[in-house]
C-alpha cells in the first residue's frame, strides 16, 4: 500500500505548477485581545471538526483535519491555537539526543497540556523534529505571542500583526520577498488597512489570503482566543459563516462533525462538497477540471496530475472505504494518462481491495509493462497468485 495519506500534511508544493496549494494564517493583537485566522487549502472538501473533552489532567481541544484524523489545526480551551504548513524542503540537523515521537502525538501532547507558546517551545526543543523537513507549525496563545516551529529553528515573536504561509521566516529578510500570490494579496490588504482585533476584520484578511478554485481554500476559521468564539467559512465564501461556542461544545461528550454539514444545502461550499462525494460519478470533479483545460498527457505529467488522482483515489479507497469509487477514479486516471505505471498500480490495489483478482492482475501487469522495475506490482502479482491458490 502506498502512503498517500502522508500527503495530507506534506502535500504537493510547487508554486510554479498549474496546480498548487498555499495555506495561510494570520494573527492580530490589539489592546490585549488576540484574534487568529487560518485558511486550509487542499484537494478534498472532506474536512471535519472533532472535539475532545477535558479531564483532570488535560485541556479540552477542538481539532480539525481530514477523514484520517490527522490534525491540520487545533484550539484548546486555554486559547492556544496551532496550524501546519507544507513548505519547501529544509533539512533538520539538530536531532541528536532528542526524543523520538510521532509528530501528531507531540502536537496532541501540546494541545492537551499547554497554554503558552513558551511552554510549547520548551517541550518541542526536546523532540526530534526531523519529520518537519518539508513543513512547519505555528502556535499562537491568548497573549498574542506566537511560535514558529521550522525543525531546527523555534522562533518566538510578539509582533502585533503577523501572517504566515508556505515559507520559512528564517530564510527571508522581510515579507516583501515572499512570492506566493495569496500571501502577497493578503499582505497588501494588511498594509492598506487599519488592523482591528475583531472577527470581522480577521475574516477580511483571510478572504484576501484565500486561494480560489476547486483546489483552493476548503474552509477558513477565525478564533477569538479570549471568548473562544470560532467563526467558520466554507469554500472561499466569505459572505456566509457559522459561529461555534467552544466552551459550550466542550461540555458535550466527545463528538465530531463534517464542516460542510454545518452549512445549508444551498450554500456554495455544501454544493461543492456534495459534487465531490458523488457516489455515482466520483471522478466528475477531476473530469470537469481537465475537460475545461483540454490538456495533453504530457502536460498532465509535467504538473504532477497523477499525484492528484492518487490522493483523491486513495481517500475513497482508504478513508471512505469505497473501493468502487476508487476504481472509477483510477480508471479515469489511466484514461487520461495511459502511460502512467503508478496509476495502473493504484488501480490494481483498488481491484485487490475489492477482491477482483482478475482485474487486479491485469492492472498490475500493465503497470509492469510500463515500468518493469515496479517491485510493488511484482510482489502483488505473487500475492494474488497465492490467494487464488488458497
């Protein structure tokens, strides 16, 4: 099984490509009040909130992320918030003597037990952060102090206004060097306006930092770190929002909700969510995009489109547990890219999950014709033969 789940956190990052992603975060502190916003840009609208109550030893936390329960962001009842960003590769060298722990578990430890970024920094300085070679974390606490976690660099700051995106502050002299279009748009808006520590103003900043289109900003959240009010926007529509009272939600039993289900069926975001999850035609979201652009297989290869097909297909296969949907997606993928060995390998895995060994065998054999060095396909063919003998 190929590990496409890992791409949910360290996803495709190449601003020169036709398809790219750029999450963003912003904080403002005025007169002792701190508001934080973030945009989550990704392929899939299948995002959810899950709430974990406090107990004698831990804070209550609202996490947010995809179906696989890897937290893309979170806020706890002490007013500590974090978000994660995929970045260009930057080696992490300072690992000797550091504690080995899965980064998701380390984040959970932070969110359950800490209320200031100073405490977070002290803890993360003891952790091997080599998994952050292509990503970073940002934490903000109720005082407005923030912590940028780059792997080797843990940077605390107290600027009253600060924006973050898919770049490293340690690698630039000023924000003017950042070439991400979404960040440049947001930065221009911030410089042209008088910042205000309100949900409305922060929502306006996030609108200017957002990315448009099918593969753009899937949802946006704005947090009042004092009152623990959370405003949620869906799929780049900043005219419509819902508000969550975190204190109230954390009094309930542990629960989760799809973010799209917080909105009406008539909302633009909910309609996109429904189209993406079309059981009859799961490939339609890709089909509509490609048909509009009329691109060749070579152009699809250059933009890394097989990775997009794989990410969506494996979400259906592994997270939605729908092999039929995955098969339709991968079959459309090989129709678009008939010389892509990896997509035939993926199609073979989807058929394998369905126990359709005949079509799985045909797909893996086709993958081997296109790429004779594909050891996974060879191993799977041996496995299929053994299963059929039994």
